[in-house]
């Protein structure tokens, strides 16, 4: 509930006051209707003209990355510095939900949900492929290092961690903290627009706020549908590798239908019975797989790689964060700038989900947990999976030594040189699928909240609607345009990352202003 800590921040606006009830759903007017219409138009156009859509959206993605590389990089650095400042400034004492608020979830469940929503699936897809790609010059090398050398291996691990470490989590932390603070401490609706109340005031409930929320819905749904499609391809690759089931369109569509059905069951059960349960299963399976790779693989090299990967990450973080005078432009644009745009376009989804599960934490506790815990887990994961893969490439063992062929197969090719290949490959496929279900599930809860005007518990039919829409978009685009259509969708998500970078920069200012006033108020009491 809101308290009277700051007259400027209190509003007469009631959560859901602009909503309309339709078919058992509680829908914000006009955010729900405009978002649904734009999604429908986009999907129909992409399905009817997949090649043209891929060309035009690909061109827009290239233009954004080429001309605004500096803006994405600057933004990423600002978000990280802002988060580090929040840890040390007095505002770190502010508790989300007020002084008396208590945490809803145990630390372990909280960490599991943080990790599963934000990174899980990407680590399954890229933890083997990315270090090998950088080492072998698959698409440029980071900092123009000479490929296939010991230095290339060090920089490959450092650059991979750079893309999956502190920077992306800082982006998520800014959005998550802003949403949690303005919702739990100020009683504002849990939507992106609320974070701009200190700057826009009552205008935030008008057209400007509607535009911000619609952008957030589009970025989230496009990002999720793309991931669902790409994940179906990885799971299908795993099934072909393991059971010799042809990786065809029908298998990928069957996987999407299965994932969507389980996600629907999960969203009906809500956070406690759905996402939390699946996230805990996820973390258990991920731990089993991680420990197996560490002890069945080159154990000594992996354990020492945890330290060297951390060192290589810290040694390369500043040169990799710089955008001026880079000699590795094709690598830098193709990987780093692309990732930053992608993380920013995903930030409404992950940020809002983190906000949903973080009531009762202090700002300091929130930032430390959101930045450091996933980064530390990722270092261990990358050292095990990426380290094992690089060792196989360097010792000319197995298929990976031929370089990256199909990205979705890379992890299974690494498993092929470990004992009990069939069992760990099966666990890998299950983990990919469960990560997808949690992404679809938490994404549906987030879009649901935005399109319900910030209501935390929108009706069940609404949750079912969004979980189904995600599956339909991914399935329809795969069916008509295959990977081309998914790439078009991904390009659409990247393009939305550009305006969202500006939104996030303004959000930092707004958040600090709100936190400072809150801190002053509590010290007056």
C-alpha cells in the first residue's frame, strides 16, 4: 500500500480504473487492444511475406546496430555504474514495500526464480557455442585476438562472461527495482509507466504512459516468441541427436504445443504453484547437469578455469565495454551490440518478473542478489561447459574440433565426448524445455499485468490468452517462414531495444529521485 511519504508521488489514480471487462478478462483500455492489434498485424504480415519481412526488419536491425552502437554501449555502462552506486549510497537502506515488509519467498526460491527467468535458456543454447565461436573465428574474434591460440581461449571465456555477467543483470536490476519501488512503496500500478511518475506526474496515465506500456508488451512478446521458436529448434536438435528423430517442422511445432500447454497449466496455478515449483525443479536439474559435466569432464581444468574465467572477465571488461576505435567491428556489432539491444528489449519482462518476487528486500540486498548471484553461477557454468568445449577443440576431440556447424547442436556435441552421453543429453533436453516453460510462464504473467493496467492478479482466462498467443506466434512463424520468420521477429525485438534504452536511462533518474525522497522521509520519522 502507498504511504504518505511524499505528496508529489501520491496519485488519485486507482489500479485498473481504465479497465473494461470482456469474456471474463479484465483489460486495460487502450493498452490491451492496441498491443493485440499490432501483434496481429505484425504476425499476419510476417506470415504472408516472410522473406520481405526478414529483409526489411534485418535492414532496420543492421541500421540500429551500426548507427547506435555507442548508445547501447554507453547505456549498458551507465546501468552497471548506477546499480553499483545504489549498493553504496544511503538509499540502499530503503526496503521494498516499506519498513515493515517481509520477503514472500525463501532466499533459495528467490535465487532460483531470478536465474530461471533471466538467463537459464540462453546459457543452455550458448554456453558451448559462444566460447568455441570466439576461439575459432566463427564470426570474428573479440578484440581481434589471433584465433586458435592460448590467448584466444582466455579472451573467448572473458568475452562470453562479459555478455552474460554484470551488464545484462544491471539492465534487469534497474527495471526490476524501479517497478518494485513504485508499486510496493508508492501504491502505483505494476506497469512500466509507473516508474516515470516522478517526472511525468499525472500525465503518466495518458497517451505517453500508454505508448511506454505498449512498447513493453511488444518487446516482451516478440522476444519470448523468438526464444520459444529457437528453443524448439534446440530441443528438436537434441531429440535428433539422441533418438534419431528427424529435426523437422512437425517435431518443432509439437514441442511448441507441448511447452505452451504446460505453460498454460503453470500460469493457471500462479507464481507459487507454477513458476516457483518449475524454477526449483530447474535449478535442481541444472545443478545435476553442472556437477556431472565438472566431474565427468576435465575436472582439474574446469576447476582452475573458474578462477581464470573470472580473471579474464575482469581483465577484459573495460576494453570490451569501450566502443571507440574498435578494430573488431564486425564481432563487436554482431555480438556485443546485438546482445545489449536484446537484453534491453527483454528488460520489461525480466525486470517485472523480478519485481513480482522481490517485495520485502532492501534496495542493497536486491541489487547485490540480482547482480552478483547470477554472475557467480554463470562463471561456474561457463567454466564447466565452455571450458570443456574448448578443451575438446584444443585436443582435437570429437565433432566440436571441426568448429561450429549448427549452433543448436553444439551442447550435445560436447556431451558426446563425456560418459553417459544419452542420460546427460536427455537431462539437457528436459532442462531446455523446462527453462522454456518458465520463460513462457513468467512472460505471460508479466504481459498479463501490463495489459490489465498493473493488476497483480488478473483473471485466469487472461493468463491463458497470453500463454496461448506466445505459442501461436512462434508456431505460426515457424510454420510459414521457418528460421527466416523467427529472425524477422528477433530483428523486431532488437529495433524496440533502441527507444527502450532511452526509456531506461530516464528511469534511472526517476528511480533515484523517488528513492532519495523515500530515504529522507524515513529518517525524519
